[in-house]
C-alpha cells in the first residue's frame, strides 16, 4: 500500500493544494477526491489522468470534485497514434450521492450526442457494502450531515493483508458519525481532517484528540489543514499525531 498525498490543504489553500491522494493498491491506482488543484498537483507528483483506475468522490465541495470534469474529458479524449482511444472513468461514490454527482456532470457532458454514461462508469457499493480493488476491500461509510448540516458525504475504510486504514474525508461531528466504530486492532492509520483553528465544518485538533482514545493518537494522520501549519509545530509534536505532507509518500 503506497499513498501519495497530491495535496494536504483545506479548500482555500494557496500553498498546499487540495486534499487529494493517490493510493496504489497492488497494480491499481485509486484517486481519492479530485479538487480544482488536481490539474497541477497530479502532474507534480508524477502521475497522469490516464494512469488512474478509480476515482472516489467523498462529497461535492470544489476541493473534492472541482477537477473531476477535466479529468473525465481528458481521459475520454485520449489518443494513441492519432486514433481516438476513449478511457471511461470509473467513479466510486456513495449511493446517496450518485444522483447529485451524475446531475452535476450531466450539465456539462450531456451534449453533442454524448451522455454522462459515455464518459463515466459509476461504481456504487450497495448498502454500505464493499468492493474489491486489487486484493483489497474498499468500503464506504456515510457521514452525511456530519461535515456540514444538509450535505451528503462519506468516508471509507480500505483493508488489505490483515491491516486497514480509515479515511474520514471532511468531517466535523466525529461522535455522531461514530468514526471509532470503523477502527479496530488492525487499523494502521486514520486519515483525519484536522483544523488548527475554530471551524464549523472541520474537526479541530482538540476535538480530534478528545474524540479518539489516546492509544490511537499516533495512528492519526492529520490532513486537510491550514496553510500556516508551521505555527502549530509544537502543538502537533505534543499531540503525538502524524502530519501528512504533500508528496511525502506513506507506505504500509
Ligand atoms: Zn474539503
Ligand atoms: Zn468539504
């Protein structure tokens, strides 16, 4: 399991790109969210749109979906030796979000005789069910209303060879989402949205530390954080959590 953080910043980041990841699972590449900075962050990390096997979309904020349309179009309009070889984009999305995402994409893709289905294949694990990516199991959990009231969102758990990671995506109300129910003795990492300042849509460091039992703190990988993260070095060290850094590859 090799994880490349393409970006680690919040929605308004100027320096750290949007919180999007490449997870290499065996031979498969999973892109976790596709924000507007993807067009730059992907190439800077050494990847191309055509490398991606699956893209997972957690929710419809622009730092998670703003770069998806370009990716879909560039894959579709893929040419080899002057010949059009369209690549359909496989999008993993929670059942609750699939209609909204399809509608969003159809506004720009349904024209000139084309429809969303020509460009994309929606992969929807049913009833919070699981699917295989390579030899790993990918399962979604619903976090609707727990990032922002009224917003559909999800996180996921990825399990392989007796280990797993939990990825919260954007979240504020950890207790209501019952994230801890996803964590077990085989969990090697909790990729957790962490804000260092008061925030109505993202868990603050204090909220994260008080939610998770202290023995889990060293397994927390803080992401989606403020650009001035350097001002919080001491707090982070004291907290004994890990900080995900852009392009700093993590392997399990
Ligand atoms: Zn976000
Ligand atoms: Zn968000």
